[in-house]
C-alpha cells in the first residue's frame, strides 16, 4: 500500500496592524482548504509566510531581524514575504537569505496559488488594478486552525483617500475601496456559525467604508440587530469618522464592544495642519470624547499619538499634553515621529532632534499611564465579560479592552465568562474573579 504523502507544513508570521492580522487569518483558512498544514514553530515548516509592515523605521527593522532569525532557525524552509514592505522594497527583500517569493499587497490574494505552483520570484502589481479583485473575494470559511483564536477579523475596507503628510500607507495600500456590504454580513454570519464570539471589523481606514452609499454606521446598525451570541469590535477610527451617533452607538449598543480607539496623532492645531489632518474634526472630537467618558465611564478609550513631528515646538507639544489629560484615555499607542521615504514630512527642514522626540514620547506615556491607572481603579469591582483565550490560567479580553487573568481558574477555550475585576495583577493584566460562566 502506497504511503500517503504528508501535507506541506506552513508557518505564518505577521507584523503590524489588525488588517495584516485579518489577512493572515483569511490566508490560513485558505491554505488549510488547499491541503496545507499550519504549524506555530517555524523550524517545523517547509514554507514560512511573513506579512510585513512599513509604517515606521522600527517595524522595517523588526521585519529584517525576523527574516534573518527565521532563515537561521529554519534553513531548509522557503520564505514568502508579503505586505507593505514587500510592496515598497521588493528587490531588496528578494536578496535576503532564504526568501523565495516577494508578494506585494496587490498580489496578496494570489499567495495560495503562488505557493501551490512553486513559482519563485517577485509578484507586484498596481494597487489600483488589484482593487476590485481583492475586495470582492468572499472570505473562506473560518475553520480548522483559525479556530485557535476567539476573535475573527473581517476586512471591510482597504486603502486610504487621505494624504496625511507623514503616512506612507496610501502609497502601499492604494486608494480606498470597500468590500460589498452583503459579503461582509455573510462573512460575519459565517464566523458566528463557526463558533467565533468576537468579530473585529478591520481595514486601512474603516471610516471610509462606502458600498453604494451604505456607510460604516449602516453596517453597525445591521450587525447590532443580528441574531447570535457574539460581539463586534471596531479597529482604529479617524476623528472624521467619529460622529455623535457613532460614539453613542459604541457606548450603548449591546452587541458592540464599549471600546473606541481613535487615531488622534496630535492635539495641537498647528501640528495637525502640518500633518494635513482635518483640524476642526479633531478639535471638535476632543469635546465629544470628554462627553463620551462622562456618559460611559467604564468604556475603553484609546488613541494613537505621534511625538516630535517636524516643526512641533515645546508649546505645541504641551498643548497636546493638556488636551490628552482632559479626555482620560484608558491606553494609548505613542510613537516617536519616524520619517517615511516619499512623504512630505520626511522632506521637511524642521525635523525634531531624536533626543527631544524620545523625551516627549516618554512624557506622553507617563500621562497615559496616569490616566490608565485612574481608569483601572474606576473599573475595580465592576462586572465584565471575557471570552476565554487561554484556559489555564484563564485569560481573556473584556468588551472595554482590558486584559484579564484568573490564576486559579481553568476553563475551556472560547467560552464566555462573567468576571468581577479585582485589581492590577502584573504588567498589562488585571486580576479578576469569576461570577458565572456558560459553555457555548
């Protein structure tokens, strides 16, 4: 009797945003359908797929270190590099030891076919040409190894029509285009039927979602009214996306996570103007965020912030700090300005010294940590619900985006658990006690 040939083993590594994560979850399911076997350990893999990020110099450096480490760890494996850095610097990446394929964002949907036919080389095309094809594909069923996760990301949009002066993403992701409304609803329904408890709506700029006049708020209204035992989480929003209606819906709709993450970047009007951000929308939003915090004191409120943008004076930075203190963030992602080749900000003659950028980012983090400490104190003894992501000890994330750990509790993966927050455990985790639970 002929011995059955083992399925090819593939390891998938992803750096960067939720959109990158969504793409790799979708790719994982597709590869399983094609007969591949997914493995966590790169040393066990015949093929390693690396999804890259190019949003900062730090992420580029992280990508290169990862590629060299993978080549050393799995010298017999063939590496496929995709994502934003592959779109930006394909020839450079193709020279890295162990790399067999470089696949730009416009060809990312062809990865399973490229692997299947072993066609080594560089695959890169116009993002405009790829727009219709990449956003009209129906996501594969979220089954198999993808179910090791409790949250299923659904990409509703890709690309961006804004041109912030510091951002390279529109050059690497292309213009904004949206997935069909009904395709998104079907993907969410399919995910819930497969057992997922949380769906994360992702995209380059999800506030630009627009399918024949149906916008993000229409999508949320539809999903919030759907049947099923699940919740919806939004990825980052631009200030222009955050209408009063949307903010109230996030704070009050039962199926929407009470968690709002806003790409503020700065709160200084001159800096926002230099960034080519929409100044009135950002300044108006700050007042609405204060109102959001008053109405929903236990809701998660996060932000992205850039320190040391070209031309940012000490006075401008202090203005950002004062306004950030007002809105009581529960967390923030603080970045030092990183010049991206090809962007207007990188060519500015008013670059801020690295030491100043480091000091300002550290001070912003201090402000955010104080705000977070007050938030964690406020939510102590509150009742929250997590989805168990790790069964022993129990770990999960609340609707308002708090990482919870219950050391002396063991429970099945992907199970709802109602908990009472009892305090800060260590690092990013809060301690909690179980109230009751049900196995779905």
